[in-house]
């Protein structure tokens, strides 16, 4: 009797865990790939003028357009501390940067890269996608 009661309590939990496993595993894999993708923005630190301060960062896996696909986006925002730096040299150094796709790093194409400089604010964003969503619910 006791074994039957234990089975009745444990079986639904195990069944639920088996049903949710593909969703949890796919989301965890996408989060790991997003982490590696966003970490590429760390290369900006050596380009920033002295006295610059990072004031924001964000990264996410999301649906970019109407459909079932995953897009990876990473964003950083800085307050530029130096007022005497050459913005044209800075922009040229930024243009030379290349960012790899999270799922196919050996791909010959680069991830999409955009930046914005206004006064003492600097923002940069990298995007990669669309990718197959698998079972990640954020991508539907």
C-alpha cells in the first residue's frame, strides 16, 4: 500500500519533468550561446577612451520578426569620459571589429553590428539570427 502511494505521488512529478525537459534544456543551451555571444562585446573595453563608464548592458533571446525563429541580441551603453578623443578614429576602430554568430562561429559572415554616438553617450548592439527555435518558448 505504501509503495503504491509513493508511486502515485512520484509518477506525476516524473512525467511532468520528462515533458518539460526539452523546453528547459533548449532554453539553457540558448542562454549559454547568448552568454558567449554577448561576451564578445568585452573587446570594446580596450577601445574605450580613458574615463569611460559602462552604464548599461543587456542581452536576450527573442523573436525578431513574425515567425518561429530565435534571434540573439546583445547591447552595451557607455558614457564617454574623455572630451578630447577623436571620434573618427574611434569609429574607424569600431568598424574594424568583427563579431561571430553564436551558433556557427566558423561562418564566413559576421553578426550584425550597429553603434550610435551622441555627445558623451555611446551605444553598441550586435544581433544574430534567425535561428531554429527548437523547443525554446521565447522564440515563438
